[in-house]
């Protein structure tokens, strides 16, 4: 039976698709027919609005012997004050500084006058006599004002003023009606403190505010350069905490800071005391909202209100009971109570909330599994993302072919927008519609009831030349459309045939929307001449696996989740809860929006419109537009919040049903979850391993605007928004050696990219760039790197000496006083060291030290030279005593063995170089003497720049040099890349610029080396400067403002030299001083001054930072 039904369903879809392609005329793009409000200009103190109002239409209405007109203008609402003329108005929110007042001024307008009209008064439902107020006896235009303030609300710390604009005025006595168009209205904003406190800035609420406030750019300006952060607070009974922690770990891995708190531990919830326990939870949330550095943006409640019959003891996750509703002995079960943070009577949510209504641990596990699977490994079937299932009921109890309700018309609005070529044209639609089967007429016309804003929407304006109430041709039974979506059961309640909705879910649809009647256990219209469309039992039979849709159930009671603690239900788990796996069935929907009580039909339509416009901006073409308001809201919890605010903006603030709707509609799902709206794409990304250091990582991501989150062991260390190439993510706290880094990269409609990497310790690497040796010194420059980016020093060793080098990643090493000779192998080495004590492989330096020549010469007799060891002698005959017999003495130089003479009394000049012991005949060579560095003064260090991690210095070294030959050529000082020339010779100045040091290496004691050369190419011995210490300089901040602003910001104080009365100084003058230093600044608070302080000292000085 089920298979036959499925074939029938598919055939119907195919027929409809063909009819749509072949016979449907082009849809009229009706945006130009709507009233529009445009922001002409905006500042913190005023804004100017332009209002374009189209022609109105009227429809005669006979009541109690009188003929009235129902007047409508597309894109407007109608007033609801009972007995007053029911006239169009336009409502918009504007953002104002908190506590500000608002005034209106009409700058220009065009007016047309119409005669002989009698506008119908607004009426309550179910009255027989037409109620008319005193307005109908007054010979004047009504309303008298062109604009008024409807209400002021506060959302997430930001005040919004809702203004009403009245384009129609009517005189009931004369029948005159004035229509105003092309209005320009100036709104002046005065007083107040400031726009939204940055503490409460939040990305999802920014999106909501941008769609509500026509001057949202003023809020955006107040948040300038501030990056909004968002927290998820998960509240759970202790019995579910492990599962809550598991979800929190995933949320933190994808960049959402998440905190888990328990009801029975952190909030002392106990026993069966719904009101008292709910108050404990709310008090905890209120404290968190008020005192946490980042207040909760989202709250996820885990648990049903109370355990089921197998374990029905204490409250699990109690709800609040808000307003009463018709037919109830206990008020509406609502979680809105946990999100309104601005005192009693507040109904505007400051937090986005969701609930998983599970009673058992195994049910919670299923729900958490489904959430993580949906986000982490979404379905791969493209069909899932290309199709939307839409379902509604054509309620025609009168049998005249016209529906009394807006159910299907609202659904068809969405169907047209999502699928038609003139609009989004992105999805195929399953139109799962039902009607009254036995009334004798097939569906032909939409409702004509004015409170259903029947002239608006895509379904009412589907073609250029059809009637305003005509349903589209492709929905006519005569054109093959089947108005039947039925689930059948036998007399024992067993399902004998599943409805097309059941089959559509099993096939996989990312979104399922239903608009019609509902009960605690089903979608059904049997009490209104329709059918059962989907039952709780059918939901439990679904086999859609991971193809879980988001479900919007715009109907009564289907989200009645508090059956365990109310006094009316008798049901312990509702239709919506079964979608979430509340029984031992699968989780068949990833989340459900549903009402916990009987909802209002026309408000349901407005709510649904608003939610659709949140996800697909442009669906409502005349809504406010400013700043980022065209950005979609894919988080369904946030979309519900916006939908409620959109709905509210179309009804008077005094309408209590609005508050009831706010209370009863819930998101049964994860409040941070984004709905997939297209086939997920892939992200290409890789971790740049050699850039990792304890405080940051760099990731190369091919997609811009993706969130890159870095975590270790489920704790979020940092996140950033990708720029489409290499993005660096600062980390806090720092990484530790051995950490496994989890990087999760997410973007809407892209599968998460997950990278895991274990950060293991490795030794540094040193590289040589340049090497030079002169006299008794060596200078080496080079680079060093460390895989873990924790270098702390570089060292040089040679000839028994060791010294720390200047710099780390770029280093300069020098040693002086080296012995002459050739250095190779490990005779001279450079090595780098990291914070873990790891040492690089020795960098072996090869060079030769050749000392400066020192020549000694003596002119003496050879006997004297002999006595001093400079010569030696031999006898060519026989020596006897001091005599040489039978031969003669021969005298030679020591070391070189040069023959000099046979006579010791002869005189000779001999010389020796560098004390070598090698004596030569003659005088010392006559080469020029090398220059000498005589004095080197203490270097002067200047800070020229500073960043978060580095300091840049300039060093200036002065001194003197001399040369016996008076031919000094230049003085040179050692730098990273070798030597730089100095200015001057006998008195010189050497400057080294752009010395960049890591703050982690400071303080560091350094010396500077220099030498002189002469024009003959001789070099002096090295001159070494006195030691100086490079330190982290103080931080400085400065402000330029008038003294009144300095005073307001706590940088200046004042005194009156006379008598103070109020803010005036009599018989004297005001004197303004800098706080801390007490520097006198001026007698005039309007003077502009620059003040600075160092290291947050609170001591302010006049002038700029040094």
C-alpha cells in the first residue's frame, strides 16, 4: 500500500513540474507596488526618512445598513484601536542612544484628496453591532499626527524606538480622505547615554538588529574596531553532563566558546517546584548576563521539564508559566523567561535559546550524536539540499472555493520565492497541500479577510492580469494539481497508509515547513473538513537516517513540551519532541520550531514570513535595509528571534496575543546550529608547520571569511576569520610542547575542514650568512630558526672564550683577543638554544687570525748581540777555551742563520718581527703604522618602534681614533650583515638603525665592535664599546581632545579659584590640570590639548609621547 502511494506521489510531482514549466505565466515582481521607507541620511543625532506610498484600494463592506470601505495599501498594516477608523500605517524601528528622546518634523509631502468615503472601524471578533468610537462624530482628520512612537524596547543592551507613520488621514463626518506620499520626515534624537554597550555586542544579534533598525549603521559605528564575541551556555542536569561536555568540546573546536553548568549542582535545582526551580535557573542566567565579561549569546537547555513515568521524581529542566491563554487552566509553558534580561514585563529576548527535551541519557546521546553529525559530516546526497517540502491546508468550510485562512497562501508565498525564475530560483518544491474533500468546490480563491493581509505576498500577486484573490493556475485541480495529503489509520489506530509528507522526509529534504492546524500529537485538519496529514506514530516510523530536515511547524500545540508539569495536556511527549528522538525512535529532524499552545493564525503567517526573510533576505522586499542587513541568518534559533520581532512590528504593542506568541514558539534544537541551504562545498587548507610558535599558528585557507578555530584537548585557544590565503591565529594560553593541535575551519555551506597536528619538540637550526676576521677578532652574522619558535639565544665560542650574540632569528656574534692561527672544525663555533634547552648543531667557523706586525731592531757589536741571543757562532777549526785554533769564528743571526761576520767586534743592525725569535740583518721595514681606536663612549640607544612582540632600536656610538701616519681612511662598526661605515675619522659617530629584537629576548646586555683603516689598507685593533642593556620600553598612549573631554575621560581635573554654583565659577576662574602630574593646562575647557601617560600609570602630562 505504501509503495503504491509513493508512486502516486511521484507522478503528481512530475505532472506539476511539467505544468509549471509549460503553462505558468511569468510572475509579477510586485516589490514596486509596496510602500517603502528609505533612509536618506543618518547620524547619531538625527535621521531623515523618505516614504513612498502607493495607491490604495478599497472594498465595500455592508454592516447594519451602512456601507463602509475597507481600505488597504500594499506593504502597510492597519490600525486596531476598536471603534476607530481602520487605516493603514507603516511601522519601523530606529536605534537610539539608551535613554534618548525622539521628535518628528515633516520636511515635505505630496497630498491627494479623495471624497465620499466611509472607512470601516476596527472591530473585535464575534460582535453583531458595529462599534464606532467618538472619532466618527468629530469633524476633523484622523489621526491628527503624521507619525507617532509606538513603543521603546531594549534588545541586547540597545534601545529601539518603534515609530508609526500614517500615510492616510480620514474625516468621518465629511468623508474626506487625504493620502500622503513622497514624505520626508526628520527624526531628531536628543539626550541618552550611548548606543549599545560593546559588552553586549554579538554577531547573531547584530544580524537581527541590522534587519530591524533602519539606521543600524549607527550601532555599527558604536562598535567600530570591536570584534564581537559569543558564548554558548549549556544548562543540564548532572545526569546528562558528560554528553553536554561532549557537545561543548565540539562547539569549542569549531570556535564557539562554550560553558557547561548543571541545574542540580550550580543552580541548586531540586524537588518538584517548577516555579521556584525555574527562578533559580533564571537568576543564574541573569547574573551571567550581567557580570560575565562575555555574556551568554546562546543557551541550550538539555532535558525535559520532568522525568517520565519510569523515573518521575525531580524536575529536570523546568519551564516557566507565563501569560494565560484561552481555554487553559495553567499558563503558557515558555522558555522565553530565560532570555529576557531587562526586568519584569520584558518580552524582548536578549539571548538565543534552544532546548533538547530528552528524559533519558540514551535519548540525549542520540540528540548530541545527531547535532555533531549534522555539523561535522553533513549528508552527501545533493538531492537533500536541492528540495524543500512545503505543506498547508486550504480551509474552505463554506464550500465556495475560497479559503477562510491564509495557511496555503503563506506557504505558496515561500514556494514561489524559493523556486520561481523571477526570484531566488534555487530549489525544487514538494507542494504537499490538502483541502476539504467533500465541499463540492475545488480550491479557486485565496482568503479576502483583511486581517490576513490578503493582498500581499507572492501568491496574491502571481501574475500581471489575474485577480488579486485568484490562486495560481498551476494549483487548479483542472490543471492536474492534486489537493490531497492524507495519512490513514484503521479503527485500532494503526497506520494503513502514510502521507506524502512521510515519503518526502524519507527522500531527504533539508527544510520542511507546515502551516495549518495541529494538535499535541499530529498535523491534522479533521475538525475543519480536512485530513490527518502526519501523526506522531508516523514520525516514529521514519527511516530518513542522516537526512534530517529542519522543521517549521506553524500550527497549534505541536510543541506542547511541558505535559509533565502542566494541568491540561495529559500527554507526556509532543509531536515536536518525537522528531527529536524523545522515544526509542531515531532522531528524524535536526530541530523543530513549534508552539507550546494554541497559536494565532494571521500572526503565524507574519512569523513565518519573518523567519523566511531571515534565512533568505529579499523575501520581504520592503523591509528595512541598512549596513549588513542583507546578510542571511542561518542559525534557526536566531531566525526565530528575528521572526518574532518582525511579527511584532506589524501589530500594536498593546496586543497581548503577540506576547503569547513570543512565549509559546520554541526552537527545539541547538541554538548555535546553522541550517544547510546548499550542497556543501570543500575547503582546501593546510597548517604551515614551520610558522608554529607557542603564541600563534598560521593556516593557509583558500576561502575567505571562514572561521578558523584552534583548540587543544577541546579547549579553544584562538580563532580568526580567513582572508583567502595565509591567516595567522593568535593563541591564548600558549601552546606547550607535545600538544595535539586541532584546527577546525568552518563556513556556511562548506564542509568543516579538520586538521590535527602534534607539536613535538625539535632542536633549532643556525645558518651562517657572513664571516670576517681581522687582527685578533672575528665577526659572524647569520640566521637561526626553531620549529617550535621558542629560540632564546645564540652563542659563539672560540679560543676558550664564550659570548652571547646579538639577536636570535637574525644574529651577530663577535669575539676579540683571539690567538693567531688558523681556526677550523670545532675551534670556533656558533650555536642556537631554545627554551627547552635544545641546542642546534654546531655551526663551524673557518678563519685565520694574523696579528699586527711588531718589529724590534738593535745596532750593537756582534759580541753584544751574541750575549743577548740575537746571533750565534761556530769555529771552523778547534775550540780551546774561547779561542779557535786552526780556523776562524763565523757569526750567524739567530733563527734565520744569516752569516754576518768573522769578527765579534764588528757592529751590526738586526731586527725581529712579532717576537718570533727570527732575527734578520738590517733595519725594520719602513711600512706605515696602522691606526688606533683610542676611545669608545657608551652607546646611546633610542627606541624607534614597538609592536606586540618586538622592539626596534637605533644605536649611536661615538669615539676617537688616531694614526701616526695621519692617514685614517674610515671607521667601521659591526652590524648584522658585516660592517657599516661611520661618519668622521679622528672623531667619529657610528649609527646602527633597525635593530629588531624579540621582547622575549629582553633585557639583553650588548657591546658594539668597530675598527679603523688607513689609506695603506692597514686596520686597527678592534675597539669595543662599554656594555649597554636593551630593555622593553614603557608603553605610552596619548589623546588629543578639548579639555572638557579630557575631564570627562578622567585625564584632567579642575578647580574654581572663586565660588562654585552649579557648573559655574563666580568671582574667580576655572583652572584645569593634568591628573597625576598636576601640570596646569588652561583656564578654558574648550582648548584643545594633547596629553600622554606611560605604562598605564595614571599620571598624565601635556604633550606627545616621547
